[in-house]
């Protein structure tokens, strides 16, 4: 589970970086930056829901 979370976090940062790149280099009014940011939000939401489900089903034990 740890490697999945790290991989999704890397994808989130990569999507944020590509959005930053598109903001600075797209002068034609393209919406590629908006799409990249929407992908980042979707990945963040999916990661949050996956972590909640993993905790609920016992893949992530609580530490007492």
C-alpha cells in the first residue's frame, strides 16, 4: 500500500508540474493547464478515497 500511495503522489506532483509548464508556454488560449489541474484534483480525490477505504478494510492498521 505504501508504494501505491507514493506512486500516486508522484503522479499528482507531475500533473501539477505539467500544468505549470502549460501555463507558461501555452499562449494560444489552450485549456491544457485546466485539464492537467483537473487530473490533479481527480488523483488527489481518488487517493483520499483509497486511503479511507484501505483503513476501513484493514489494509492500514491503526497504531495504538
